[in-house]
C-alpha cells in the first residue's frame, strides 16, 4: 500500500467520501464525519485526524493496519491547533495512536505552556542553546532583543535577528510586525520569565509549547527551547535578549 492516500470513515475505507457524506473539504470530512486521512509513501506513513470528532471506529481500524504500513509514522492531529509527532517503531506508533483515541475528550483551553528547567536536565540540548548558556552571550544573528517599558510594564521587541526563530517562522525582522505585538495571552505568559531575568540578572533556561499566533496560517503547536539573558541597551534602558530553537520539549499535554 505504498504510494496511496485514502480516507477511513465510520470504521472502513471510503473510496468516495465527499460524495458519500455530501461534505466539501477535508476539514469538514474530519470534523463533521470523523474521517481519518491516511497517506503512505517511501518516506513513511501519515495519519491525520481531528481529536474532537466522532472517529473512534476509524482510528481503531487504522491502528490495526498501521504496523503493515511503511515507517516512520507521522501522527497529525488537531486539538486547539495541529500537533505533529513522528515515531519510528511500528509497535510504539500503534500504542501511541490508541492512547490518543482514549484522550479524544481532552480540552486544551490554554494555548501557551512554559516550563523552567535546569540546564543539565536535557541531554539533547540544541547546540545553539547550549552555547548561549555556556557563554552567557547571545549571537545577534539568532537572538531577539526586548526592552522593558516602565510605563506599560511590558517588554517591547527592539530587534529581531535574521536567523532567529521569529524571523524564520514569520519571514520578517520588523519589530512592529504581527508576532511582536504585546498584550496577547501568548505574550503575557512567555514574558513572565523576562521579569525574573531583569530582576535577578540571571540567565533563564526553559521550554515553551504554544500555538504560534498567526493571522493566516492554520494554528500549529510548536515546541521550542529558550535562553533568556539580561541585556543593557546603549541608551541606558534595560531588557532581555532571547535565543530560541524549535525542537523537542519536556511538556506533555496529551
């Protein structure tokens, strides 16, 4: 079944799901009819579904079939945003898929989660993060500088490095662009650690898992590690400089 793509609806493969359900789009098929999309290629297998939909029979059907399909297995599921998880081992993939089936009633009201960690807690720390922590110095090309505004008590972005996560994700280095707006729930939660760094003068290392705020793209859960360092601006104002790297995080929601 390599090189195929099909829908599983109501616990069986449906060769003409849009006609049979009267629905117009993959999103409607997943959300209204509980459809599960399966695609295989030489690069592996992808299974995509909406967690909140009525699709238990279809997901169990796929779980029984999964071990016969090519590895690795990428599970893409929507729960307040798209999660993506890739598993190499077929047995582990089946177990994980069945775990997710029984968690379909989970509701995630909060879309930003942070965790402070000791630097030696994560054995596979990205080189960029590890080097920044070791040197207590951020590369301007990979960092974002935020100044503390004493009137609003908020941190305002002043500079975005060309190779920073923000620049690569949104395609801009403008401090006035959409991702740099203050006052959002995301901004309030991730910037709490900025205040601690400013007060103590100590570096902060932690993980973030959040639905990245974006005006046009489909919401997606993104995990990243970060280092926050105190930063003094040339005009005498104080703030922080932040280095982030997208990757695995020690935050499990489902």
